[in-house]
């Protein structure tokens, strides 16, 4: 039944526990026009590996997070397009890196974005992200409002770049 329903309409299969733990996920799915289908905990593990009758993955919690991550697009802002006060803060990037031994060798660039990925559990936008594939640190534009916010975010992401450790 799950395989047929998943193929016939946009659904997200969640347990009562998942719905209680992640109300932001439920809100995000509903906002995207996805119907929430409650399932028993005993079925949740099986849904993770199932495909619908057309061969597509069944959308459980993990699959929903994967789809959100794949669909995300950053809205990058070039340094020349920053406001004067933001440009002054951004210009301190090298000095901030120098506080922790310099820019990590694996960081190619520091980019500024209007939009950031949401954390899968809280759906709050991240303030910064280390993207190892692109070898760049991405900082949310609002962090440029003052030197302390930007410095904290930049140093935090530099630590991820150096260590490879997750949050």
C-alpha cells in the first residue's frame, strides 16, 4: 500500500515520534504541498529502503532531507556588491584567519550568500558552511553585520576545514 500511495501522490511517511521531534520538517513538507502520512515505527525502517511501484525512493525522513539538500541553491553576493559596512568587515578576512594560524590550505575561497542551507533538524538557516567539494567556506550575508559575528562564523568554519569534523 505504501508503494502505491507513494507513486500516486507526493507523500512523506513519518512516525509519530518523528513528527513530534521534527515539527519544522512537517511544516516544510506541507508548505511544499507534500501530504504527511503517519506510519508505525515498525514500518519506518523498511520505508527507508523501499521504492514505489515506479522505482522511485519512498519519501521517508531521510529521503526528504536528501531531496531538500539537492534542491538548494545559494544566492551568492560578490564582494563588490556588498554594502560599505559589510565590505569593511569582509575585508578583515585574512586578519581573522591569521588569528588561527592563517587560512587553511584546503580553503580556496570565502563566499558570501544571501541564502543558506537549513539544518535538517531545526530548519534554521546555517550561519556558515564548509563545502569540502568546492573547497570554500560560505558565510551568510547577515553575519557581516559586525566583525564579531563574521569572525566567529569564519573561524568556526575554518576549524571544520582543518579538522574535517562535522558540527
